[in-house]
């Protein structure tokens, strides 16, 4: 997900620089959603690892 967030962020920057504001806005929104999903999954993974190690030791 982070990979897609970076890709769509770069698309938003390039299209914004070229003046395609509508495409840039859509790409930026997709990048934000991908980054939010990445953060949620990252936090869940960290909490799962902490829980497994807490139960193991």
C-alpha cells in the first residue's frame, strides 16, 4: 500500500505541475486513501507482534 501511495503521490505532483488539476486531485485522494490503509494495517501488525511476543514470554 505504501508503494501505491508513493506512486499516486508522484502522479499528483506531476499532473499538478502540468496543470491537470482534476487528475491531480483524484490522484492525491487515492494516495491519501492508500496511505491511510497502510497506516491502519501497520498498526494492526505491530499490535499483533507485540501480543504474540507478550504471550510467548
